[in-house]
C-alpha cells in the first residue's frame, strides 16, 4: 500500500486568487501542513492583502501577468486564466486546484484528491464529492451546479450525470493531460475540463473522492446569473463537439445530443468567456 507521503512531493497545488485576503492565508496554511511539492497562488491583481497573506502563509505568489507564458501573452479576464497559467508554472505530475475562498479546508484535502492519480495511471481527473453549505447550513449551496450544470449534463452528457460536483473548485488533474486541453477563461473552466477529459480519455478516466462539507463565501444571485450563462454556454458549446458522449450506459444516443440547438447554442456561446488553447501550443511542457 502506498504510504501517505509517497506521492506528495509530486503534487503542485494551484490557488487562483482575487481579493481573498480573509481566507487565503488559512487555505495556504492548511495545505502546507500536508507538505506538497509546491503551493502556487496565482494572484489576479488583487487590490487587498491577498498576495501578502498568501506569501506569509508559505505560498509562492505569482502575479498572473508574470506567470507563464509571460507578459508577452496578455491576461484575459476570468478564473480559468489563472488556472491555465498555474498549470504552466507547476512542476508536479499532479496539479490540485483549490479555491482561495474555502473556509475550514478539510483534513488531507490535497492528498485525498491527488492519491487516485498516483495510484491509477488511467485516471486523469479527480472531482470532489461534498455537501455545499449555505448561509450557515450544511446544505443548500451550489445553486449554479444544481440548477444549470447538472441538468445540462444529464441531458447532453449522460455518462457524466453521476458527477456530484461538476463545478467544484477543489479537484486534481494529471498535468500531462492538462497541458493538452483548452481552458475556458471564466467560470466555465471546470465544466469545460470535465467534458474535455471525458472526450479525450473516456468518462472512466474521471473519478471522485469524498470531502465532507464545503463552506465558502456564498455569492448573491446577481453574481450567479452571469456565471450560469457561462457554464451553460460551455456545456452547450461542447455538445456538438463531443456527440459520442451523449449516450448512456446501454449505448443509446440521447435525442438531445442530435438536436442542432441552433438558436440556444448561438445565443449562449456569445456570452462564453474567451478560451485559451492548450499550453502545449505555447511550447509549455
């Protein structure tokens, strides 16, 4: 049996951060206790003390403009941009993404996410299973997940319908796979990577691990609406790209996948964030 620390030196933790001074230090400190190979905070020009507190807690802090591929490639808005640049900066075989607004990170968060990649070479992506806290309760959160992402995945990508948290910000990906995939610039990045991994390696390359309950800063509906637009656009935009994923376990193709979705896809994809090509296209290896 692989010991707890046998693979941790091969793990790079990437934390995208923008104005999260109240939580980023605690997140970094909790992760540092697991002794991963490196902790990288990609700071998207925060106006508060995010970068300072992350550095004090033990992270390597890189302003996103300085992160690879470098200032010669101007930054684009969105969380996905920070993740994309974080993968470029990472040295480990396994990249674990963690949101900077996480409250009370669960014990051994990084190890639990990275372990399946270390133990099974066929696994490319590890997603979390957790309950989403909301306004002090242990459930009720994840509104964009429950009302936008999951219904569309059930309809268009049945092999991915079992994924508990398709938009969860804490997950692990094999770096060699991440280098070959495009990254949606905004909040559609998680949905895009989920579908792209399934399209490239098959749904069986994705596994899940239990992480308990996740608490973070809940956003008001006014902020969630544009997020839902981008998530919907990402999923719909890939429905025609990966028609083979629109089949259930018995091999039957869903009628929805065969629909051209003409107006819906055209209208929604206009709201989608800019998408970065694979880092391998930039010579990152």
